[in-house]
C-alpha cells in the first residue's frame, strides 16, 4: 500500500466524526481506501446493536450490494477462519496454503482480515476484509481499521436498538436472492442500486467474456429505455414488456416489467422493478397486438372522416363563433364553447355565460349596422364563466353574404391577456431599469469612495515601509558599532596578552562588557516589541513600593547618568500606596522614558515625579528641558521604528523605546501621554491602576495603550 498523505487521513477522520450513519461511514471509508490506497475489493462486516454472535455485511468495495447484504459471520462457529480471527483479535492474512475463508471477494486471491477493535481491551465489533498481495497488512491499513472501528462503536453500540434489525435485513436479502425473477432497485436513469442474484446475472455480473459483457450492456440499455417509457410522467405502478438477452447463450428473453416508484434518502426518486418472464406468451401477445392495430386503424379512418370540419375549427386556439344577425349562435369551436355555453351547471357560471352572449349579440348587431361590415375590429371584455376572471379580447368580425336573411357573422376572439401582461411587464422592466441605473450610479460613487480609501491605505503602507527601511538602516548601524568594538578589543586581548598590563586588560574588558550590554539591550528591544505585538508577553504580578522601583532604576542607570551633564531629580509623594502589577515591565517603562530624556537633554534638568491619582491609580511623570517635539510628530512617535525628525539628527537608536513603553503600559491596564513644547522640553506621563485586574488587561496591549497627546508634545 502506498504511503498515505496526512491531509487525506485528516479528511477521513473529519468525515467520520460528522457522520451519523453506520452504512454511510463504512461505505465512504472503503471508497477512501480505493482512492488513497489503491484497494480494489474490500468488505466491512460489523455487529448489530447488542448482538455478540454475528457480524453482518455493512458495505462493500467492488462487491455487489446483494452479496454484501447477504454476507454474515457466525461468531459461534469457531471452525470458521473469520470467526477465529474475530475471537483472536489479531490481523490475519489468507493466501496459498491456508484455509481460505468463505467471503464475497472474487476468487481465492490473498486477502487480509483485520479485527476492528476500538481499543486493545475491547472485543472486536467487526471485521475489515481487504484483498491484498502483501504477506501482512501494513500500518496504514491497521490505522484505517482502528479509526473505522471507533466510528462503528460510537454509532452502533450506545444506541441499544433492536438486535434483530440486521438479522431481518440479512434474511430479506436471502429471500430476495431466492426468487427466480429479477428484482432490482434503480435510480431514475435506470442505474442499478441493488438487486437480487438473478438481476445481477442479467444486468451487472462481471465476466472475462467479450460476448457476456456485450449482452450485459445491451440489457442495461433495453432496461433503461423500458423503465423511462414506463415511469415518464407517472407516479403509480406501471407495467411494460421488455426484451433482454440471456448472457449465457445469447437467446432473447421476454419479460414483463412491473415498476413502482419509491423515495430513498434525501428525497431522491428510485424505482423498484420486478421482471416476470413471459417469453412463452410473447408470440400470442404479438398476434393480439396486430389485430388491435388493424381495429384502431379502421376506427381512426372513420373518426377522421366524420370530424374533419370540426378538427379544422378546433385546431384554432382562439375562440371562433358563427352567429345569425339576431345574435343567435350557430357554431362554436371548443375555446368559444367555454365562454358562451359552459358545461358547468352552476347557476352563477350560467349567468356569466348569458352575460357574455348578450354582450356578443350587441357587438354582432353593430357589425351588421356598420357602413363597412366586411371586417370590424374592436376590444371586448368578457368573463370566464367558471372562475369569474375578466378576459380582455380583440374581436375581429366579418359578415358573410348569402341568400336573403341568410347572412352570418364570423367572429374570431383573440385573447389579449398575455399582450396586456407583456405591456405591464414592459412598464415594470422600464421602471426596474431606471432603478438599476440609479443603483449603478450609487455603486459607482461608493466604488470611488472605496478607491479613495484604498489610496489612503496605500499611502499608509508606503509610510510603514519607509519606517521599516529606516529601522533596518538604523539597527544595522547600532548593531555594528558595539559589535565592532567588541571584536576589536577582543582581538587586542588575544594578540599579545603578555604585553598588556592588568589595568589595560581591565579597561578593554570593561569596553567589551559595556558594548556587549548595549548590543544585548538593542536585541532585547527588538525581541520585546515582537513578543508584545504577538500577544505573547506574560504579566508577572507582584506588590512593591513605587519609591523603591524609582531608586532601583536610578541605580541601574548610574553609569549612563554619570556621563550626562544634566542632573536627575526625584520627587515621590509621601505615603504612596503599594502597587500590585508587573514590576519588571514598569521598571522597563521608566528606564525607557528616562534614557530617552537623557539622550535629548543637553542642559537644564530631568525630573522624575511619582504621585497619586486617587482611586484611579498612580501617575509617573518624566520631565526634561530638552529639544521638545513638534506637533506634527506627536501622532507617530509612539509607533515602532519611528523617531522624531530632529531626534534622528542628534541621537542614534532603534526607535523602539517609546513603542515598547506604550505597549507595556497598555499591557498593564494603563495609558501614556506626552506634553511638549519645542525648545522647552517634554513631559511623558504614565498612568497606571493600583492593581492589575485578575485576568489581565481588558484589551490587547496595542488597543489599551492610549498614547494620544494632550495638545503639546512629541517623543524625544
């Protein structure tokens, strides 16, 4: 068996989980074996609900439904190889030199018999019999048997239904197969769904003989034609004779086809047919048919002669009326008879017919009084006597001259109902066309609006792409600078270590350590923004004093602050309640804001303020007297990889510090804002709740981080 793709296995398991029918699951499973494993013949037998003594045929591949339905394994017969495999619980292969079991599979080709067990501790609930040439079943086949077995257990065992259901089904197949007349179930096109043994011999039996196969094809063609002729336009039982070919000797067999329509699953139509052999009566029937044909021909000639004139008039669809000058009707065709002389004895219908006659008589009187009675055309509105529906007609009348007082008026009434309906539909179509045109114009306007929106989005994407490019340029420089320093000092240390003094070595190692920490900080920034954007940044909640955290930040940045000429002042409000939040993330927020202020402040001072905002939480502000931020940059300084235009000229960096601070603030349930005046400095304010909610922030970090400016400000 070829290796089966994982996607095909997944598709099979998904189908079996959705299926709620045993036969459907088994049938589709065997079809899956054919499509993905190349199996030609297979049979699935399973136990009925609550039955531990028999396995019944459920579905077959390459085996007729009749043979599948009649197949049964008696588990009580321990001498049966199939029953032995079911009790043993292990797969077995039957081939040359073994006692081949009695199965519906063709011939005595090698086959695998696999017990279907949901688990190793449970007894088998069925058998999977697969034709195969390998000495033992492979892993894919064993996997399929396990999956199908689990499905059969789920669908059958919990139901606790009538355990005699499958026994009655097998008995029904046995009874039908015992009938000598072909009995079969077909679809509307005549394709065999199921049949007894005799039906399969005539219509479905496989053979290596070319003549045998040709006879089967002819029988299917004749049967389909007869079935279509019998059932076309009929819903009740029908009967018809059909000639089939005996596949064994090629002789003609005459059958009487008795067909009954039925409904199968899904509301589909099917037909149960019985073919009764009436070959001996065929010749007599042909003679009787010839006599009937002669009688019918004679009757047809008599009728055609007698009704020739009536047929000419009745062949006209429009009503035709021949009337006398006084209005009396002499002759009508069938359509006119409906309007003027209805057969209905209903009194109201009779009154409507008399009203039609009176209106028509007035019309014919007007025709005779006309100056040109040769042809008169006008519109009348008659009434259908049976339904009371108004019938608009166009009356075309002409007087037929003759002997004195023998003038007749011939009138043709053309029904205008369809013409008026077409006029109404045309008016509606015109109105609908106008509405459609208006909708097209509206859709065009909406499309233009959508195009403008797409153009705006394209500009935003271009801006994002430019920011990414700027970030890559900046980060490459930022990474290379400390990396080159590390490599240079390391190279010096490795060249002549004996010539270096201890002081020189320590100085170089401090340089290596400083640049390594700087490079690690850059990498951590990039990794942090990636984890935050992917919502994979965990929140580790602890309780601590805000004053201690600020002191820890100043201690950690002592070396950075020492290199700066700007003093840093700290102002913490007394008796601040402790914070319950992620200490490390809040520490990173303060570090990012403080280093940002140090980077862009050349003179003045930097101030860290920690105050209470009442029940809403605490407020941490970092104020500087640096460059300040223009108003047009306030909306983007908190975006990843973005830096103020003035910032790029005076400092290096990845542009991630403020982006990380904003997202971490949102992750902790707070918000960050900025106030700035160009040339005077900037103030970044972080507002956090006293406690992080028990289930984390209510929204994702990107949504909770409200970094809208207050009016003045931008990032440094």
